[in-house]
């Protein structure tokens, strides 16, 4: 068996403005199509639906009823498809990459990708500076075909960041790589911040064509 491809981050980032696809998890389109018919029927008879919901057993779906606006076969198909999520393009947005010095790149997300603004990918020091702290724990990613993006290879920087109070903390990750099938690039940014009484979760997946150098 051949070894997984090793991705060089230098091949993924060049100075300039990238047009990126902002990705999101979604159920298959067929499930959305059936779901729309379901919602239209419920909107016409909300009182019935509230009463019907009382028949739901814990851990089981609602029993089918013709007043749902879909057939029993469609309902069973909807339940199966709703368990399957796919990665889908939600919109396009610009991502600005500025080279601060050799092997040091700063990201700018503007109004549409503001969570990326101020992130510095420092390939010289092999770390990422984020608004939540510096990510220094580096690992290689060899994601299997079963992931929402499909098989992809890359590199990830992670930081477990605890603030001075010992209570507030964040786990931040930034990964970059390439999708095996399409050859397109991936940037994955995920932050989970915990403060007393509050939890914040930031998560973005961007796809874009490999930059030409």
C-alpha cells in the first residue's frame, strides 16, 4: 500500500485574494425536497400537528399520517436521508492572504469571513497565531473517504489555550490540505471557547482551487 501524500502548506497559500467556497453540512437535496412538502402541510394544519406530536414515543420518529402531506414511502425515505449529511457549498466569499515576511502569511476575511481576520500562518516557526492564542501542536491529517469532505490530506495546528483565571479556555484548530478526488484545497478552522456560564463554537470549512504560483 502506498504512503499517503504529504501536503506542503506552501502549495496552498500565496499572497492575493482567493475566492473561496464556504461549505456547510446539509442533508441530501431529496430530503430537503420531501421536507418542504412536509412543512407546507404542517403550516396548513399546525393544531393537528401539535396533537399528533403527543403520539411520539421517546427515541422513535412520529408515526406517519396522511395529513403530513407526504406518502408513507416518502416519509420513510425522508427519515433515512435525514441521517446522511453531505458537505455543500453555501456561498462564495473573498479571503485575503498577505505575506508579512518570508514564510509568514496573514489572513483577512473582511465582513463575510471575519473570524479569519488576524490569523497568521507562520510556516517559519511552524505555528499559527489566532485571536485566541498561538497554535503550536502540529499533526498530519489523512482523512478517510467516509468524512463529509471525502478523503483529504493535510496538516493541522492545534492549541489548548487556558487563560490566567484558570477557568476560561479555548481549543482552537486550523488545518490546511487538499481533497484527494478533486485536488481542491481546504482550510478548516474550529474554535471551542468556554467561559463561566457560556460556550462559544466557531467552525468554518473553506474550499478553493489550488493557487497558481
